[in-house]
C-alpha cells in the first residue's frame, strides 16, 4: 500500500512524539510539548471522543479520583496537573486512533505506527554502538527512555508487526522481532522485558480455541485477578521453593526478588490505611515508609495511587475496551497486553504502553463502516 501523509497521520505522529520522551530533550520542554499536544488533540478529536461515550467518561472519573487523591495527599497543584494531563493523554490515544481508523482504515494506522516505532528503535539501538552506556546501571537512560521503556516498545513493535502481516507470509517477521526484543532486553538488563518477550513467543503457539478465549474482556480481568490471587493469596507464589529457585538460578536475582518481598508486604498495610482513594499520582509513600521503591506490581501500583475506587474504574474501562466482537487480526496486540499482565507481577507496567495497545484494539474493533484495509481519502474536520 502506498503511504500518504495527511492531517490525521500528522496527529498520530505528534501524539507519539509527545509520548516518546527523548533523553536529549529537557524534561520541562518535553512536558510543555506534551501538554500542548494533548490539549490540541483533545480539542481536535472532541467529536470522536464524545462519540465513544463510556470510555472517556470512565477515564475522566479515574482522573478525578487520582487528582483528588493527589491533592489531599501531596497538596501539590503541580502533581495534580500532572495526574490530570496523564489521563487526558490516555483519552487522546483512544480518540486519535479511532479517528484515524474511521477516516483511513486499520491498515493505514498500523502501517504508520510501525514506521514510527521502526525509525525510533533503529536510532535508539544504533546508539548502543556509539555511546558508552553503562548497561548494568538500572538508572541508565537511552534515547527513548529507561531499560523498561526500551524493552516494552520493542515488544509492542513486534506485536504491531504481527498485526500488520497477519494475512501475509511475512508474519514470521514478528517472532524474529520478538526474539530481537528479548536480546535487547538482555543487553539493557531488563528481566521483565525478557519475560514479556518470551511470553509473547509462547502465545504465538496457542491454538485458535485458546486465542478466542483470550479475546474477551472477562478473560483478561479474570487473569488479572488470578495472577494477583496467586501472588497475594494463600499460595504466596513468590515464596514457593520452585519459584525462588527459578529466580535465583535462572534469572540470577536475589531470593527476595531484589527487595520486592518487603515492598509487597508493605503494600497490604498501605492499602489497609487508605483503601478508597490511595495516596496519589507518583506517590512517594513507599519511600516515606521504607526509604525506597514503589509497588513493583501493576495492580497494586494503581491501588496505592488511586485506591480501590480508582482501580475499579480503571479496569472497568479496560474491560469495556476489550468487550467487543474481536477480530482475529488483533491477536498480536492481545498477546502484548497479556504479556504485560504477566510482567505486571513484578513491575508497574499496566499504564501508558499498556493503554496504547488497549486503545489500538478498541479502534480496530470499533471500526464501523471501514473494511480491514479500507481507506477514506476525505480529510474533512472531525
């Protein structure tokens, strides 16, 4: 397909540039750019966003809970604005992706996203050979972010390639890219990235019946509950001798999961003390309590930030975004969100990159009036 740059393509590019915080750009400059782009896209895609009805309403409710919790816990207007703009950025993901699909079809959106990620990742990885990074330093920052972001974006790119070439013999590109993602994760010492990449590779082998079962919002939410029940419930998964042996002998980590055991134990007490609203956006409650760390678990990170109320709203939004008649083609992204769910057992990754995948799935499965490869050349106002 011959690719053309149009107004909607530029919007997608702007949105992704406001997401990928390049390390050479000062943080203040980046935040101003991100806020301006977010406000512009909210206005430009207001009709599409309003037309989605329940999803933006839930995101606004989640923003309200998160902002309230941030205000009462930090008394910082700056952090409240940061929390609000983050969730508004999530809203733009849904609006821009859906607007692009309705105007130009799924193929145009997926192709554009693949091009954006391909360029960014090639430049990012090329710098590995030119810049003397300290890959053993967990705080090292690469072109597109820290070791986690580098790993997550590589896996997301590989998953998008799976979607793009789903009906083509070129579908084998995706497993090769996911293997490469695992290698990059090894280079930057991101164990979670390796686990996510290997999980995606495993899910590529699943039979059609299991794939169909996974393509349901209820299955994802059930998997989220099951995973965390195994971790926090009577099974105490991370204290199981087999798991401890795997962590120590295969992953070469400490038996307490690099200090996570203490953080997990503290989480229960923290949630019990503030169960409804939590402790606010980017909370320092763990540092205030233990002197280091964060929840180190995707679900409990959201609970400690926005409480049980915010968590219920957030995952209701996720459930409803997935609760549509799925197309077989979106399985590449289904693999990604389940792999991120697996990784969330030990990291706080059920946020931006996770929501991007959810928003793309939503746009594809709500693609009314457009064929899977359909294009509409009308660039009229949204």
